């Protein structure tokens, strides 16, 4: 079997993917019409056609039909579900505006909305499983070479080796300062280190499909020379960034009066994305407040009845762009500390009331923050706000700490659903929380927000270090 089984036919494969998705969406609706004994009037045909057109459009915007060879299945599934959610939103809007929603079977439509993304996902799982079997038999393999004998290159080798499902075969590491073959151990495997002359011979002979250049930024001239040399071959070329360039990778190009600039530290919520994020916050917080308002009333009465003091504790925190905002919580302590020194709550903290201990452990003390979301001070999802005194302490100790404030603080966040919630009694714990917060900011999407909200329901309300 040929090693490059699909790559020469990439355009045809992409077309077949679109055709398969369209047929599945169409056929699922037709099958459900039979199940629910619904008629096949023109309005149903129009609904099917619009769903197909809108899905293919949103899927294209999500990059669903690009190569997902080196991407996790979860990312591809996320793109499928987000694209379909957009279709549902558009169809609902059209049905509302045209006053035709009553013309459709609600049971049929709701079932269709649920079944389609499940089937589309199942199809992609089946394709990935088939490709994994094919690659285990030596077909559809891409041969790759690593340029650079350094820590960054070794990290890349480990990363590629951790993705056996991608079908990437590492044919060696190559370096300017290596003349004779050398065998080195990286992880659990051995690799040969060869010279650049040897690499160029292999590339020109068609033995290498892709070249990953992993040289430090100070070797800019050499990187440029290599890129120019590989331009005379058919190999795909990738440049592996070092730490500094990694930070630039999260930047974006801006037009500054006709001059292109790189914006390194910037909020992801600009223009349309800002409106999308705000709309998400208003919808989610409104729905949640409607559901929890009876519970909030009960908690308010309990707080007032069990200890003296106000029901709501208002504490100053840093909000968007470092501006001071008031964050509301149900009072859980006998004190309302809001000064220059605010000790973090610890295990068996004498300041915490018996009811407050329960509220803090279950995060019920934070429910009033959904009102803060409606006020525009916070978001449902974002980095958790810290006391001002803690911000002033950690901004001096942790690189990039204040970048958390390029977005609004959130009620829940990526750090919290990954276990970094509660007391941070060591600098390392706070560093890990900040790393997750920055990851969220750099990789924000509506799908990621919905994923965090979903995970919060199952693992974001309680934690081992929450006191």
C-alpha cells in the first residue's frame, strides 16, 4: 500500500467530507419524518436545505474540513457541535421571524437537533479508527525530520511520539554541528542524529514529507537559509517556536495607520467577539438567576438568621484592565475584610461561620455574582478574581500575572474545572492557576466557554482545597 494514501487526494477527500455531512443531515431528517409520521411538505425540504447550507458555511468558518491529523478528537468534535449550535440558532431565528415555528413537529425537530451532531461525531470517530488501523499497517504514514539538536527539538520529538494515531514517523534529528551518525535516547526511543547534508539528500530523494525546524530565535539567519533551501523541494516545512516566539504566537497583526504591528498582549474580546461574549453572559446569567432565585432567597434568610452582619459581602477586586469592581458574595465569615491585607481562608479558619463553611465548600456563596455578570462587572466564565492585596503580592512574583485582567473576571474558569480552586498556600499553586487562566485567554472560544460551564456542573462546585 502507498505510504501517502490520502494526501495526493486531499481536495477530493475534503469534498467527500462535505458531501457526507450534507447527506447525513438530510437523511436523518427524512428518517425521523418516517418515525414521527410527519408529512414531506415543501417547508420540510426548505428546512433541510437551509440546515445543510448553514452547517457547511459554519463548518467552513470553524475549519472543520481541514486536516485534523495532528489535532485531538475533542477539538474536531467541538467544531462539529459548535457549527450545529449555530445552525440551530439561525433556524430558530428564521422560524420566529417568519412565524412558521408552529408548522413543524417539535418532537421531530428537537430529536433532529440532538441526533445530527451525535451521528456526525460517530462518523468522524469511525474514520479516525479506520485510519489508525491503516497506519498500523504502514500506510498513510508521513515521514518527518527534526532540525536542531537541542532541548526544544527533543521536546518536539517527545510530543510527536506521544501521538501514534497521527501516523508521523520520525526519520531522524539533523544538525549543522553533526557530521557522523549519533544515536541518542529521547523518552523510550532511540533516534539518529545526522548532518544537514544528509537531510538535504533525503529531502531531495523524496524520503522526507515534512521538516520541523527547531532552532532558537538567535539563529534567525540560519532559519531563513533553511527555509529558502527547502523551498526547492516538495517537503512541508514548519518552524518550531522557542519560548519567546511561543508568546508571539498568541499575538495578532493590527493595522496601525497603514503600518502592520504585532499586538502581543491584547484581549481576545475585540469587536464582534466582545458582543458575542456579552450576549453569552446576559443569556446564561439571566437563565441561571431564574433557576436559582428561590435558592438564593433561602440562603439570604439563613445567613441573616445564623450570624450578625450583612447578607451580602462586597469586596473590591481587579476587573477588566485592572479597574476596581465590587464582587458580591453571600457573607460566609464573621468579618468583612476588605483592606490592604486579606488573609486567604484556611482549613478550620475561625472567621468562617458554620453555615459559611457549607456555602464556601459548595460555592453557593458565589451565587450573587450572577448579578455582577448582568451588571457587566464580571463574566460567567473567566479567571477568578482575587483580593486586591493578593493581586499586588503575586504580580511581583509571577510573570504575566496581570494579563489575567485583559478579560473580565469570571464565576468559573478553566483553572477551576481543572482542579486549581481554593486556597493557594504556595507560589507554585498560584503559578499553575495563572497558567490555566492565560491558556483560557489565549484559546478563548464560545465552545470553550460552554465546555467550562458544563464541566463546572460536575466538578467545579467542590474542591479539596476549598475552605
